[in-house]
C-alpha cells in the first residue's frame, strides 16, 4: 500500500503580533505548524509549514491576515507545496501553488497545468493537420 504526503510552506514570514489567537487556532486546525524564530525570521515573526493538504479555507485565513498587514511590506502571500508518495505511482507526485493578494486567491496545480499544456499541444497539431489538408485539397 502506498502512502501519499503533502508538504507546503508559506512565504513570507509573518508578524506574530498581527495574527489573532483565533487565526492561530484555525491555522493549527488546518494542519499548520507554527515556527517562531526559525532561520531568518526575526523574533517577532513566524514561519508556517504544513504536511497536510491545504484547501480554500486555510487560504482564506491567510488572506484575512494579509489584509491587516502593511501593503508595502506584505503585498502578497504565497504557498508552495509538494505532493509525494512512498511508492512509484503515476498519481503520487506533483504539487501546487497558491498566490494570495488582498482581493484574490489563485491556485495552480501541476496536474492541471500539464493538462492545459497537452490541450495546447493537441490544438497546434490539429491546426497543422488542417493546414496540410487545406493545402492538399487546393492542389
């Protein structure tokens, strides 16, 4: 049996004093681990990491926090995630990203991106075939 994992990190480090207790509880409820004084974070900042799958609700909490932060210092928050598997499975690897601004939350997954690239490629091939058919029918 294969085990599937997600690991995600939130950038930038966030000011601890701007996050309410309720938001901290929600972030922990959504699976985030909150690190204080980690690496390059200053004493008043926190780093957020999760090894749970993220969803829209967690992104909404981060969007709410972002709206109260100074826009010049914190124009956006983004999340990068890796999806892995303990066995070599075609569906066991990938990732996603989430870009949060004050008025929008955008998501992209590697699977959907690959699907779009395949569709673009297939459209180009169909157009080439049609052009060749048109050229042949004119001759």
